[in-house]
């Protein structure tokens, strides 16, 4: 018997048992869709983390005040103590001290309320220097950035994040208009391009206000000496490690620190952030993927169930075909093709559901879903494999039936 004939007979058997076949396909479909979407959510989360960390700036080092040491000896920043100063930042700009560092941007942050017309909004004020824009690799959507002249004259000018501008001015251009901060009027000179939330904090980099640090210290009573963060830009990617060592050595010397465990600052690299976040996302993806794979096992049991029922119901048919000369291998092939076709149909429908879910989920939960071709092809192969494996026992049972026993069974 040719394979095309075997395939036709198998598909006809599936068609004649439409309801039972549909329920079996449903189990495979749910399992495949669950696995693909789970992997897609994990990959989307990993890419989102990488994009957010990349938006912090190229070749970036982040110095935070305070430190803590884990049981394994790894230090991480607490960010609670005010141990960093502007003189620390100035020291890092010295080529003799840190030749691998190209630019330094100290930032002092505080929470303030802003008034624009009848609208009041609370956000973070970042007291910065003109180097902040290049160090953070950010860009302006409109207007201009803070200049050295603004810094030296303590000009009462501000730049708004895109979210802050929307909240205060509801879609209108804020450039040239004024906002009131702590009783003083400030002129808006620019609006930042959107960058998304920073992975290093729970706040949004689009909801902030930038102003010259001299203005902040004069008008907002912000300390002129201390800073909350120092952003450091290495000369290039190859110099990142050297910049880290130079910054660590310079700050340790300035703070009189002889042992790393006693450091009152923490330097974080983008690589460490990416590594930690990606490791966490990968672990969660594997965990959730394993849970979703249980659906495939349930679907496989469903395929085996329907094939065993099919063998029982078609005992006389099997006996008649064997009596007419059908070899056991032909009978076995027919039932394996039936099981494989159920797995393939479930896999294809699962891919369709996953594609629909990848379009719908980001709109419902604001979380990107990245469909990987290898996950789609792998899941489809698994679906067919599950069908075939689940059909092996029923197919073997059908092939072993003796014609005389099969024919006389009621």
C-alpha cells in the first residue's frame, strides 16, 4: 500500500471522528501556544531590559553613594548615604588621574512640585552639567540644552522629560513657557526625547526635570557639594574596564579607603546590569516554559487516548484489512499517520494562536512579546513528535491484532 493511500485513509479516519479529533487537537494547540508565548514573553523582557540599559548611555559607568557587601563578597550600592561630592566628579575628569574616562556628569536629584497654569505635577529635579546629554546618550525633541553660560549665570531655565511635558502642557509645546518650582519661575528651554523607564530604578527617565546645578543650589536649596549619582563615560568600549579601575582607585584614594569592603561608593557597569537582569529573565522563562510544557504532556495523553479508542472501535475494520492482505506495517503506519496528523494540526493552530497572542498581549499588558523562529519550529516539531510518540502504543496494538480474533469481535 502506497504512503499516499495510507495518508488518505488516516485523514479520512480523523475526519469521521471530528469532535473527538478536535478535542485532541485542542490539547496540543493550547500546549504549543503556551510554550511559544511563554518563551516570547521571556525573550521580550530580556530585550526590553537590554534596550533600557543601553538607553542609559554608551560605555557607561554609574557611581552611587554607599555600598553593601553580600555573603559571597560581591558589593552592591545602597544609594542611601551622601558620600559623593562634586569635587569627586571633578577629580575624575583629570586625564592624569583617569585617562580612560572621556566625560563625567554628576547629578543631584530631589523631588519637587511643578505648576504650569492650573496644572500641578510632582517629579524629580536633576541638577546637572552640560555634559549630561552626551554622557547619557540622550537627545532633544525640541528646544536647546543647558549651556556653560546657563551654568555660570545660574539661569532659571529647565528642560522637561517627555512625560513631564505632556502632564504639564497637555500636548502643547512647552518651549518658551514658564513653570513654577518652589515659588520661582523657570523658563522651559527644551524637551527631551522619550527613552523609556530606566532598569536601574523604578522611576521613568521620561518623567523628570533638568536644570543647571548652580541654579538648583541657589533656588531650590539643593546642596552645592554633594551629588546622588556620578555618570562616567569611558573613551570607548575597550576602555570600559580600565575606566572602572581608574575611577575605583581615584575615589578610594580621595575617600581614604584601603579595603574594598569599606568602600562608601559603588560603581556599576552596564554589563553587570544586563547580566543580572538577563539571568533572572532566563530563569523565569525556563520555569514558566516548563510549566507550559505540561500542557503538551496532557495533549500527548489525549492523542494516545483517542488512538486507543480508535483501535477498539475499528477492530473489525483492522481484521478485515489484515484478512485481505494488509501487512502489520501498513496498519501500524496508518495509526501513526493519524496520530502525527493530529499533532501537526494542533501545532499549526498553536502557532496561529501564538502569533495572535504576540500581537494582542503587548496591547493588554504593556509587555513586549518576541516570537523566535527556533521556538516556533521547535514547538511544531515537538507537536508532531508528541503525536507520533503517543500513537506508537495504539499503532502497535492494532498491528498485533490477529485477523480471526478481530473479525469475530462484536
